[in-house]
């Protein structure tokens, strides 16, 4: 991979933002980036090779950063989480139980050993998709307040459980690695909290801002890639390193300036590289040879909508119930982890991404019924 290919990736990745501009579509930026990868990769023109070691390494760096940003967006410190946490957690657990049954059924119908993986996919939600659809806060309606913990728990739990569900044979090794990486992320949280409470973080922030040194960004990137290196050494995914550090930063509070810097580094370069690489690694021709993959993708997407939509029986408004089915990070992570390791059947990775797109489309359809109603009628104490 040379500068020419890197320039090509950055240029064509602009399709993602362009597709997200029309408000009627509400398409996530990654949809366009994945599409570009599909066209230029294994499925289409084969201009980009996902097997290129430099391309793959930069994509893995992007994967860690994408998961870090996803973790930092979980509203850990939002007091609204406590208001709706009981009902939100109950709904998240109920969704998981229904998803387990539906996942087992899908694995039986499509004759695959991935019942647990399908259950995780069906249970998952994406705070990075759901929260923008709800619109800017503050949120006051009780039903919306209860969605926050439901989405946050589903997002975090499914990302942690994904490696175990994807490869149950090495679940013990993955569990040990996950615990070690989680402990390292917890240590990072303690250090960040110590720096914040002692005033050292503010001092470093002032110095960095006055002299334009980007010290905080450099430190966070060093810790992130250090955790990613630890994860790779322990044979677990870098997604745990990125997401764990993101949660740690969210729990302490991320300065706006650092958040903007990380957004620029991630969304401006590494995230497009990752999603274009992911699209390039998919061979959708497999779906032509395995039409059941298309059916599986539709079943996973519609199944997620039905599983989450079942929460209307608990009194949750149906637009919100459908919106919580939106998934992105978990299917992307499953395809990213499963394909190189040969854990997925031909076309199964594309099927999971197709299922994610179905849930995003369903969320976009109900998005007009969300937004401003989320901010009226204050919840009862």
C-alpha cells in the first residue's frame, strides 16, 4: 500500500459524508464508506486488497479508535441513566432472553453453530446511531429517559460478549484476556480520575492549549495503542481495548478540545480507512453462490426489529422500541473478527452487515416520530 492508494481511500471515503447529508435518508457515514470498499475491493474492481499488511494494520488502528469513540459516547455520567435504570435494565434483559430464543431458532433454520452469536447480534444496540436519532438533549420524557440505560447496557455488554460468542472453543482464553484488558482499562480510569481530582489534568490541559502541544491527545493515543498491544498479545480483540478505554474516559469526562481532536483523527483518517478496508474484505459474490446469506441477513435485521419491538408489550412506545434495534458496532466487529480467523461461513459476514443495514433503515423510517417529543412531559420522580 502506497500514498496513491491512501489518497484514493481518503478521496472516495468522502462518499460517506455526502450520503449522510440528506436529512430524509439519515444514513450513517459508514454506509457510504463500506459501499466504497465493496466497489473497490474483493467484490468489485479489486483495486484495493484487504490482505495488504499495511492496509490491514492501519484498519486495525482505525478499529481501535472507532471502538474508543463508541465507548466514549456511552452516557456513563448522565444522571438520566439513574432515573430510568431499573426499567431500562429490565428491558435490556428481556430483549436478551427473547434474542436467545430467536438466535437459536435462526441457527437451527440456517444450520449454523452460531446461535450465541446471533443472540448477541439481535440483542445489540448502537448508542452512536440511536442517540443522534433522538436529537439533542436535554431529554425529559420518561420513555426516552428509560431508553438511555437500555441502549448503553446493550451496547457495552454485547461488545464484551461478542468474542466469547464468536469463538466459544477459545472462550476461556478470551475471557482471561478480556479480564486483563478490562483491568488495564480500569487502571487507566483510576489514573484519569486521579489526574482530574488532583487538578493535574487541568494544568496539563492549560499548558497544552496555550502552547498547542496536544499533550492530552498524545497521552490518550499512547494508552489506547498500549492497551491494543496488550489485547493482541493476549489473543483478544482490540475492540475491548478501545471500548474499555472509551468507557473510562466517559466515566471521568472528556474535555471538549480533546474530544474534537480525537474526532478529527478518527473520523478524518482512521475510521474511513477501517470501514473501506472492511468493505474491501467482503466478497459479496459469495452471496450469489450462497443465497441463504441474503435471507440470513434479512432475518437477522428483521429479527432484531421484532425482538426490540416486542418491548411495546412493556409499555414502551413503538417508535422508541424500533429505534433501539439499530445496530452497527457489534455486526461490524463480528465481521471484522470472524472473517480473518475463518470463524464465519462464506457470505455470513456480509449477511450480518446486511442485517445491520436493515435495522438502520427501520430506525430511519421511525425517526420522524422521534426528536422533539423526547423533550416534553417531565418524568415523575
